[in-house]
C-alpha cells in the first residue's frame, strides 16, 4: 500500500526533527530536570551512587511558580459600549461569565502550570483541544509529538499544516474508524506497529498500539481536520464546525485548536529555547566536582589501619571494639612497628570553593538566586525591603509573564 499524502508530510517533518536531534535534546533536558543526571551523560567515570545538587529543578520550579502565581483572566469588552443601538454589553458580560466557568471546568490553572513547566524544560509545549469541548481538560502535547509544516514560522496560526502524532490502542482506532464509516478493507489496514521511537520515556507498551496522526490544515480560512495511520486515512478531511443533523453549520473554526507556550523565542524558528539546556554544562561540572570531593574524602579524610600481616594472628578482629589482638612477633619489636594508623590528609579548599562558586553564580545568572528564592535573613532587612528585593529579582521573567498573558488571551480567542 502506498503512503498517502498525510504520512509523507509526517515522514518529511520527522526527518527534519531527527536532524535537529529534538527528541534526544528533550529527553536529556527531562533527565536533568527530574534528577536522572548521571544517567543522562555517558561520562560517569564508571562510578555508582554519585552525588548531585539539582539546581536545575529548583530553578525551573521557581520560575514556573513565579509566573503561574499571576492571576490572569480574559475580559471581553465592547468597542461600542454605551451605544444602545450598536452596543453588546450584555453579550460581553455573558461571555466573561462563560469564560470563567469554562476555565474552571477545564481545570485550566493546573493545565497552564503544567504546560509552563513543559515549556521551560523542552523550550516549547502545546495545549490541544482535541474534543472541541471547552468544559473538558485539553491535551498537553510534547514538542516531539508536534509536526509543523513550516519550522521557520513562529505564529502557529500561520502554519500551512500541523500534524500531532499519537500512540493509540488498535481497538480504539478501529472503533473510531467504524464510526467514520470505514469499510472492512480499510479497517484491515489498521495494524499494530512498534514505531514508538519518538515517544518520551516509558516506550514499553502493554496493549497493541498503532501510530495515529491528527492532521490539520486551513482551507479558505477554515480549519479542516483528518486522522490517519500509515496505510489508511480513517477520518476524511472535513471542516471543524458545529453540526446539525450531521451537517456542518456556521462558518467553522478559523483558529487551529492549539495554543502554544514558547519559553524563549529563537529567531526564524517555530521552536523555543529551553531554560534547562544552557544550565546542563554547569550542572554536570558541579556534579563531577562533588563526586571527586566525595571520593577524596572517603579515601583520605579518615584514619586507616596498616599492619604487618605476618605479625598478627587475628587480623579479622581489628575492627571489633575491645577485641584483643594476638601478636606473633617474637623478636621484641615495638607494637608501633607491627600496627599503625595512617593519619587523615588535609583537604584542599579549592574544590569546595569551585563547587560553591558554580552553584552560586549559575543560580544568579539564571535569575534564581537565594534572594529571589526568598532565602533572606529577615533579621538584617525589613519585610518591605525583602519583598522589594525579591520583586526586583523577578524582572527578568517579564518576557515569560507576557507569554503567559498571551496564552490566556489566545485561549479566550479560541473559545470565542
């Protein structure tokens, strides 16, 4: 069976993303965020149970919390407010109430915070209303699942087409295909596969699954949607519109039902820059320095016993408290010549100074210093001064706060 047009677009986009190592970078970022930092690098020097100080997670959580604590809502207003003939104040009031209700029903505070965290770790994340119902929680789509028709276009609404890759149970896909009126021959083309190499984590699957694509494009300004597997388009391309008696009514949806969160824009790129990626080199060096310090302390910071094996009858009792040691030396040697303790060696402070400086400077440069995190000695400054200092430290987050405001605005536009 020849590949259809949707699958060809998917393969072309997948080839582009593989060339950019988007999947590998995203997995590495998540590993460093969740604490699998020694697993994320091959340069572990053959050591196990290595120490780390995960300042990456602390930095991301602080920034996400600082942004999401802003209580932002959307307000519909009438340009002709006060005009009895042209005004629509009552309609705007009703839409404001409906927005608040829908925001609560969809648990959007939790969804927005989760999307923010994904954006900080990955660089970009996407919220997708797959059911078209604002009363239900939307789906958060990872950047590795999102295939874009133009990787140079920042505005997602200007994309020529969008593909969202999903891994679904074969029975679920077949049931959807039946509802769409697919023939038995078309249903037979829906087959399980093992193409899970684009999934993040937990690639092991319990049930038989198939790669399913959600395809969207705009025709005459109206969003059309289709769903397909590799061998069959099981939901033909059709406009997203309200229906009556199974017939579309109205103009149809003019916005892709997707709202992105781009952590930090990159020129001429639809993808964002991650908060985690540029912190990884310093995190690695800090972890390695800590590991070397720990090994050095284990080897040299504690006294160790040295003894003449031929002069001691019961060496296994050396580490037993109060045990008598039987000496076999018969030439009146001094005990100190048979058994001695090696004194601990002094540790250089250079390694500790490097660790402390790496941790402090990295957190300062990333805007997550101790002051910003609220670790202030209140006995030395007033409460007002501490709040002022903390608020000043959050100024670098203005771009992300603006991005979050635009996210809420785009959700309101999409729901409208």
